[in-house]
């Protein structure tokens, strides 16, 4: 009997956006590494699958086994949905078309069902062990039900996503009769999160009135989570239990915290990390501020100038990942002379204080380097995990989605973050940014406390992922529990 028949198959299906595909890829590699008894089918639309395959390094030549991850294309024609040709990933779309692609993705339902039936046939009538689907793919619960399959959603954070979930389902910032938006408000079903200000809302929630296309999509999608068998979270139980309990009581389903699951350095496509490392090697311990807004964000021209002045004014060492500001082609060459204060780049270089990196930096190498003292970040969940996994405190500048709530969580619940600004359009004053940078980077009590807390969380992450004989960390145990629940159903 071939080895293949003995293995259980797991189907992973992320939404078509880099920020969703990458964590699913990390999950696939994690399962492949830790659970020898499973094969993985990674499903996406053709262009995304092709990009993934070309970005992944070939398996090490010494390895005798081939990968147990199979990439499978599901047909999708963007033009049939009023989208531009080849629009299969939100990253190449302007903001108004993103929700259009999200709506269009629900049309994948019949093809996804056919695919699951094909997999079953190929395996001699044995259906997949489970389907693990994206936070935007609530509709896949229906397919799983029809085929009698175990189903889970794979989400990122607990607390931040609980806020996001609650907000969409109740729109508490809006007076439904007058349409007025309240200055501040609470979440009735998540009082633990305390008060919110309207500036902490991502644009699509701020503008939502229950009838717009984001509301229409999310209210259906998030309600369908109740039909799933549970939710996997890329977080740690001891760290994120407030948000996890929200989902347990809201959905009446298990919430398995299985993180942090991150791509290893080896699995990142990329530029050589040497130049950043050499530069960091020359700096004192904890003296460098690393600033990056993630791979798919940028700030306004005036925010960029103010941030530059703050970095320079603080006199701290910094590595800053720059991208053209809002209003310019994000993929064009960075024009420092035009977008940064006069002489900024030269002074940063001549003084040895600043390293300006275009577009992409080896983030994990930077965050794990002893010279790095703090991370000025948009607080996307992967960045948060990578920082805390290295005991690095944050300076938060949320941009979209649940990032504002991640900042709130890290600042209010854990004291490992100081918020510096909100969003891509807010007015930012360099004096204020500078004060925050100094607060976190100076040898203050505040800094000591933040670093101590960040290291405490780092230890939590270490012990959650510990897997020695007879001693399993909470995240390892949770992944076992998840597979056991799926096996019971099988
Ligand atoms: C692997 O899965 C097969 C089929 O479900 C099962 O019979 C076998 O015991 C499993 N092996 C391990 C080591 O879990
Ligand atoms: C996101 O990244 C993609 C791929 O590099 C790029 O084409 C797109 O313009 C980026 N969008 C933003 C807002 O950064
Ligand atoms: C940080 O340290 C510098 C240099 O000692 C000092 O001028 C500045 O006022 C300090 N800022 C804060 C917020 O403590």
C-alpha cells in the first residue's frame, strides 16, 4: 500500500490577499513539520498558486522526502465579476475594488465543493480530515456541512479580532436612527475591551451603516462562523485569553490558540540580510528603533516628513523601511530628495545614525538582533508576533482592519506598546512622535517596564510552543486537541 493512502488530508483555503496567504503558508509548513501523519492541500486561485510556487525555495536537496504540501488551483475569472483582468489578489487592487474581490470570492463555492469531492475520489472515497478556511470564507461552512466535513476558521489575533467581530455585527458607533457617529462607545458584548474612540475605527467600519457592501458581506460572513466547528487562532492562550473567551462564549465553539506560527527565515523570499546585520552589529545593545509599516502600507507625504523629523530629532539610531507616500505609485523608486526633509538621507548616512531601506527589510533578522530596542509598527498581527517573540516593545501606528485594536490591546492590557498615531490621514506632529520615541528608547522606567513585559510575553510564547516528552505547551496541546476533535468526527 502506498504511503499516501495512510495519511489524512487537510485542506487549507486562505482568502486571496498576501496578508492572508502568508499566515496560511506558515500554518501549512508548521503542520508539515510537526505532524508527520498528514498531507496538506493548499487551495487558491491560479495566479496566487503560481506566485506561491515560484516564491518558495526548493526543498533542501539532502531531504529524501518530497513535500507533503500540494498546491491546487481553483478556477477564477476576475473579469466575470467586473474586476480588471488577472485581479486575483487584493494587493494589486485600489481600495474600492477590494470589497468587490471579496464579494466575488463567494462565487468559488461550487468549484470548491467539486474540488473536495475530487480529493475524496482520488483517495479512494476517503474524505479530507478537515477544511481550514479563511476569516472571509464563512461560506465554506456550508460546503463542509453538505459533505459532512470537519471545518475550522483560521484567524489571527484573539482580542483585536474580537473587537472587529463585535463591531461589524452591532455597529455600536452609529445611531441607527439619525446616522450620527458617536465620539466614543463601548462594545455591549465585549465590555472587557473598555471604551473606543471613533478615531480607532478602520475606515470601512467607521463608514458602515448596515447597508453598504462591507456591512452586507461581513454581517453574513461573520455570522456564518457559528456554523464552523471552531476557530484556530495564531496566538497564545495565556497572552490573549480575553479575546479567546469572547469567541468561546459568542460562538459556543472551541477556540484553539496554536501560535505563534511564523514563517522561518528560510522560507522568506528575499534580499540578503547581510547589510542590515553588519550595520546593526556596529550599534550598542537596544539602541536601534526599527520602523516599518508592513509590506503593503504607506503613510501620507506630510506624515512621512513629520516622522523623518521625529526620528532625526530624537537622535536615536534607526532602520526605516520606506515606500513612496500615498498618492504616488507604491512600486516606483523612492525619491528621498522629494519626500524626505532636505538633506535627511545624507545626514542619516554621514552620522551613521540611520539606515533607510527601500521596500523590504529582513524583519526577523532585525527584530532578533540585540541592537534593536523597539519597533515602530502598524501592528499587523504578524509584525506583533515577530516583535514579541523577540521581546521587542512596540510603538503603535495602526493603519487598517483590527490593527488599531491590537495597539489598544498591547498598550492597555500588556503595557508593551505606546500608541503614536492613528491611520493614514491623521495629522501628525513631529514633536509628539519624537516624545513617544524618546519615552520608549530613552533609559526610562517606562522603557524598562515595557521591555520586561515584552520579555515576559516572549517566555509565554516559548513555553506555549514547547514540545518535549511528557511536557507540551498550550499551543502544541491546542493543535493536538484540534486534530483529535477532527478525528473524532471523521
Ligand atoms: C496515521 O494515520 C493513519 C490513518 O488514519 C492511522 O492508521 C495511523 O495510526 C496514524 N499514525 C500515527 C503515527 O499517528
Ligand atoms: C502591495 O504589494 C503589491 C505587491 O508588491 C503591490 O503591487 C501593491 O501596489 C502594494 N499595495 C500597497 C498599498 O502597498
Ligand atoms: C530623552 O533623553 C534625552 C537626552 O538625555 C532628553 O533630552 C529627552 O528630554 C529625553 N526624553 C524623554 C521623553 O525622556
